């Protein structure tokens, strides 16, 4: 059976969409940076919420100073983010960093000293917290009775009285329970690169780059923390997860809109849109189904917000109208087998559909093609230098 007949044969395809959550992209940053502990928050029952105890063996000694640093993001798949970022217990008193959104309060982060709100309060937009790692830094100077916070290119300072550093300290992130202190209010946060610097500069770090288990290994060794109900991002990066299973008739094309995290799945009669963030899917019945065959490709144009279906060999480009549920009429009557299997494509900054590479007739291509809207044709482009087809 030749390749053309295989692609034209009607069949049912059981389609399993597997998605490896990689950071970061799912393409958001380099994979080497995609690690940390994700905290289970208010959408989980109380005994399934997450906490991180970095002093499980008891209070750590403290003399004059304590510096705490960490990086934080918020999981974008949530509507509320109230809860404890960390709780630092010194003797029988607490220092808490809490995230909350309260009407009339311009700040969403507040540092609590004992039973009062300190002067250290600040605002970081939720959108920024969802998309970026934010570095937090706190310095406790017991000799000069001062606590400082370094955030948003500014320094916030308040007095620090009533704490006996000779009693040592305990540090817990998220859900916490020790003595008279207890809370299950946890924001949907992701934490990494925690570092403590004590007194004369002795440092201990917890990268939180684990892949399994409930041990948060320290650097240097010897001060491992205990993670309660952790979700390790590095494990999710290394593990395929089945998110969706569909039974679709005939050929299938797919493409991704990175701005809205939408995966488009096109079949001979329907268009499915799966949103990775909301984990929801919707189907659109097409009024004018396009020809779905091996030679054409689907691409989402983020410049003009269009879903496009095109073919290099048959020289057509069609856009989908979501209101009328129709494709623009640009398909030829006869479709020829393509010479550009497995080519790559992208949308240039000016909105031009570009394609390069591919394979056909036992030859790898080093062609660069661009859609010409006036001629309704893919034109070959001249270029300088070496171009490797793979």
C-alpha cells in the first residue's frame, strides 16, 4: 500500500494526547530551570494540603542575624491565593508572610510580627506572580532590632522587638502545625531555591529539585527538610501525563496557541479546542469541512489571531471563521501528494506564513517558502549561508 492510499483511507483513530509538562514552556523556560515544589492548596481537603518543614529535627541555633531567601511563583490554574507563604517560629513567637487579596487593601503580601501586622507590606500583580519567578529576601537583625525585606527593587524596614534569638528558630512553608501554631491555609504556590544564611555567613540551601519522595535535600548535606504532600515539578517534566483521550474519525491535524494555552485538533467534521490551563475541551461542528489529508498542515497565527490550514505542494491557505464555522474557500479541486513531509513552519513578525525543510521523493529539502497573499502561492525565497534540512 503506498503512502497516498494510507492517508486517504477512512479509519477511526484513537487519539491519545500526551503532554509532558516542561518548564518551562510548557515552553516557558529552559528545562534545567524547571524544578521546585508545588503546593496543594484550597482545592484539596485539609489533610492533602502541602507543607515544607525545613527544621524537622528541632529549633536551629541563632545568635545575631538570619537571612532568608527564596523564589516563588503562583500556579495560574486557581482563582484564590490566600494563605501562609512561610511561618518562622522563634521561641513562642511567630513571623509570618501571608498572601491575601482584601478589598480596600492595596497590598497582597503582609509580614506579620507576633500578633500585629508590620510595616512590611507590598503588592505584586497576580499576573506577574503567575508568569515569573519572584525572588524574596528577608533579613532579621536581632542586634539592631530590625527586619528588612528586599522586593520589587525596594527595601522595606520595620522594628524587631520581643523575639529571643537564643531560643533558636523553626521554619515552615505552607501548611504548618507546631505547638500553639497551626494553619491549613495554603496559597497555590510553587517554591524553589530556599536559602538560609545565619550569623557569620554559614549557609544552607534547599533547591527543591527532587523527583520523588518527601525529603527536601539540603546543600550541603545534613539539614534535609520534610515535604508534606509535595508535587515535584521536575518529576512532571520527566514524566508523560495523559490529559485527554478522543476517538476521532479520519485524519487529524493539530496546532497550539501559546498565548491562550489552547490546543486545536482538527478532524474531517469537527474542530476541538482543548485548554491546558482549565483542562477543558469544546467542540465546534464545521459548516464547511476542509479536506484533511497528509500534505496539509494546521497553524495558529498569533499575529492576526487566525487558525490556518495550508498546503505547500498544492499552494493554498485557508482561515477558519469561528462565527460562521466555515473555512475560507481556497482549496483546489485536485490534491497532489506533497514533497514537503515533516517540514517546519512559523509566522514571521509581519504575519507571513513561513515554511522550511521537509522530505519527499527520497530527498530532504533545504527550501525556504513564504505565502504570497496576492498570488495565492507559496514562493521560494533566496537566502545566504548554509541551511541544514534537519
